[in-house]
C-alpha cells in the first residue's frame, strides 16, 4: 500500500508526535517511570492523546482557583550519597552539566558560603570537554549549595545538609518540562511498557498502564534544607555576565577566594590569554594591518578634543583587549580578533575632509581596503558595546563589506581570478539574508551607526560568475574556496540569495559548476577536513557527493514551490548517472535520486527508469544475507552531514522498508510497470523482513502475489493485512484493504 502518513495531533503544548500504536497499546492512562516529575499519557477515544506534564491539588477560594504548590517538586536537583568513614575529601559527580548555568557552593557551619561556576571547574578538570559528566573533589563540608541560574534574572538556590562521613555525592539535574520534540512511541511486550523517545531512540520516556502493578518506589528524593528563588543572585567574586554581548566584570578573587577544588592529577588549569592590540601611529599602517585578515575591520576615532579623546581611546582599547582575551581562553584565536583601533590625529584631517567626515567627534569603521563601511556621529565610548565578535553590528559590517567587495570586483576589469573568488566566497558565507537597505531611514541627527549601502547589478554579477566557472573547467587542482562557493550557490544559499534574496532553479552555469565539483570530488574530500578547520576561518563543507545530490533534490522542491524556472531533467539525470557510474553513489545520492525519479514519469507514463535504477541499488546493497546486517553496514558509512546520521538507526531502517514498499507499490499501480513484477515481489518481501506485520506492506505484497498468479499466497497475505489493521490507519485505506481481500476471495480482483 502507498506510504502512510502518521496522524498529527496537538494537545496543550505544540508537541508534534508520530506514534506507532501496536496491539498492546490499549486506551487508558500510562504513568512515566523516569526520574523527575511524573508525566501522564492518556490514550483517549477517537485516537486522541494527552501528555500531562503538571498535576497536583487545587482549591477553590471564592471566585479564585488556587493551585497548591507541590513541595516534592520544588527542586530539579536529585542527589544521592555514599558514606565512608575513611574518606578525607568528598568526590562530587555531576551528571551532564554542560548546557546550563550551574554553581556549586560549600559551607562549614556558619562560615561564608564559597561558590564556583561548574563550567569553570570543567575547564580545569577537563579542558577539552571530552567527558559528558563532571567529576571532582572538594574538602569535607557540612552543607552543599546548588544553584541553577535561569534566564531573566532568577536563580534557584538550594541548600543541602550532607550526611556524616559522606564520601561521594552524585548530582543530577532533571528538567521538569519537555520542549517541542519530534517523538515516536512503541509498546514493549516483554516488559508491558510504553516507551516514547526522539527519533534517535535514545533515553526514552517509559510509561506503564496505571492499572498494572507499579514499580516499587526507590529511596525518597533528597530534599534541600532550604530552597528559594532569588532574583539577580550573586556572591562575592562572581563574574557578572551580560547575556546580550558576552561581556563580564571581573571581581578581585584574592578578596573572595572561590570554592576549593582538588585538581590533583588533572591537567593544569588554563591561564587566560593576555591579548594585546597593536595600535599603529598612522592611518595607512592601521589599514595595512587590517588588510591581511578576511573578516577584520578598523575602528577609527576622530575627536578634536585631543586629551579626553586619548583617555577614552586608551580605556576602550584596554577593555577590548580584556573581552577579546576572554573569547580566546588560553591561546590566541584569530577568529575572535576582528577589530583594530586607530585614533585619528592632525595628519588625518585631509583624509577626513576628503571623505566628508564633518561631525566632531566621529567613529568610523573601515575594511582592509580603506573603504568606510559604517559611521556614527558619536564619541567612541557610546559605541563601545558594539565591538564584539557576537554582536549583530559585526554581522552588518560583514554584509556591507561583502557587497562592497563583490561590487568592486565585478566592475574592475583588472580584477584577478583570486580577487573574484575571494569576493564571491565572502558573500556566499554570510550568515543571514536580512536586507538592511529596507530599514527605516536614519535620523540625520542620530548618533547611531549608519551602514554604507551598495547597489549591485545582478546581470553583471551573473556574467562575471559564468566566466569564472568557465575559466576553471580545465583546472588540474581544486580551489577549495571556489568549491565551497559553488556548493553554497547550487543549494540556494550563496551569493544570489545573499545579494538579491532570490531562490532559483539550477541553470547551465550551475551544471557546469557541478561538473567542476565532480571532477575534483576526490581531492575535495581529501582536503575537506583541513579546509574546514582553517585557523581564523569558518567553513562547513560537507561530503561533496552528498552536497550535490542534496542540491539537486532541493532544486526539485524549489520548482514545486513555484520558483521561477524549469528543471532540466536531462542534466539532472546526467549528474546522478555520473555519480553512480563513478562508483561514488553514497546513501544520500541514491536517496535523492530515487526521490527525484519517483516524481518523474517516462514518456510512456511508466516508471521504468526509476524501477530499473532502484533494482540496481537493491541487488547491489540490500539483497541476500541478513538484511539488518547489510543496513547496518550502510549506516556505518554515513557522513556526519547526512540527515540520517542525526535521525538515527530506526529512521534509517524505516526509510529502507518504506523505499522498497514504495517501489513495489508503483508496480501494483501501473500495468506499464508489469515487467518488474518478479523484482517487486522481492522488494516487498524485503520491506516485511525489516518491518514486520505492517498492513500497508502486506497489502502491497498480497496484490503482487495475485498479479503473479500466486492466488492462495495472495489471499493468505491479504488476510494478515486485515488482521494487523489498527486504529492509526485512515478509514478509507482500511476499507480498501478489506475490500481487496473480499475481491481476492470471490475472484473479482
């Protein structure tokens, strides 16, 4: 039967769930057995469900409904202890603390509490962040404080009394609320448990029917002796972090010593890199110093009040050095070194006048070519907050610089090949497609930065790009920057999208560019890892065959979404053929090829091309031997960029059973495909080896048997298709399956 679509239902929060109901999943209430707050799953009438994340008592007072606080759920920290009289220190094991703002504190008697951020301890104990859990030792103490610092200024502060002679504390933080998850479920007959998880299948939520005997309760959860929610929580020595810009104010820790951590045997603690800016004594030297870096800018401060300007400039340079050093941690990282600074002097008055800079004071931002990218009628102090690597202002500068670079390159008849590739690559790598030119006109008296606007001619850009691609067709060695730019462009995320916010269908230049990638595919793959890890640059080039096939598939989707243009089917087929003939047809390439062919009919309205290509893949990769072992062998070769390397094994396995069923069903549907009848039976039987007792697949196989003259086998198989019908199947399809069985039995099929 045709591919089925899981019903999507929405209750209480926007959680979209694909839930595979089996025979054991009867209607009723199921209770989660996972740690943390109890969750109820209610399977209701009419194939509806409810996930209940919060429950408790309530009271009615007058016209008000008052929800009573559940004291047992006051904290999301879960602690367990081990005791040993001989222990000198306390071993602390915090399970997976990586992604949250946690602090740990100790207190002896009524002494001052000593706190330390867990991420700082992690940097000392495990500087490469190689381990999921964090283990360290602390001195013997009476009380342990655990703090979760939330967004919005509130923190959950919990004080725990430690048992006498405690030797080990294991801490787990349990999130009480699940976000929007793509989850699937199944009923485990061996344990009578209902399990729901994300696509990866890892760490499922486990439910048991509330009618069944419940598992015995474990030791009561350790409760803090004190627990409170504190706004703007802090402690002496805490680094106050500005969430918007990543800036912090350091406190002298010699006055407030932090929590003592035993790091014996651990790698030495990192020392923050002492970053220093080199301030040039002339504008020319400052521009030259900026020119060498692709994504670096020069901040020029012009102020006639020489004394105060110098004081402000020096203070800001020092602060910039501090903040940049924080980003770099313990060594120089050029990626974060994105600004140089220069204080304009008397020698620069002519340059300022030439560039029509009349405001006093002014702050200017230049690129490495000396072009003014942005300007503000302001002093430098007022703009200081803008100059961070993570700021939106930096992204705006990158965009403005890219537009200037590509405009200058395409208009310059003497531009070198390297200049053009650099300009196109810089534009293709922009992170966003926001059109800053559409922003509200800036008040002429505003002190905010005004970004330089550049208008680029689309026809001119396309002409230069076409000539560039043509000129590289005979290259003996690959240019990795050109290869990366091509990939961005054919996937509708390159310079065309960035400059003109336009999606399009692949054209002749794109297919010529794809030929360039295929010609150098081995070399690209050999150089890809080194290219992606270039110091001071950000590249994410994936497996080139997967990148091409994904671009071709995206091209099909674009045409379906009404993007202007017509798909060149011959060239698309030609590209896939080149990939497969060269023996480079990886899973992604085949997957996208089959998706494409399944949507394209041959001239006789058959699917001969699709079925022939699929059969070649089936015989080479799936047929014979243990089907699960063969699938596992393919799964182990997936590139990290493949969607299924993320979605996981279950999704990968389901894809292949669906793929075989889809191909087989194509033979059922069309008489023109009858020459593939014997092959389709093999495909259909395979789908049921991978996914057993599936009514859709059984229906497909039964109809193939019947068309092949195996009528008794067909009726037996169709009987199973009816037997395994469940409430998830839509009514029309279920009726079709039953009617087909009746027709087979009375000879009217």
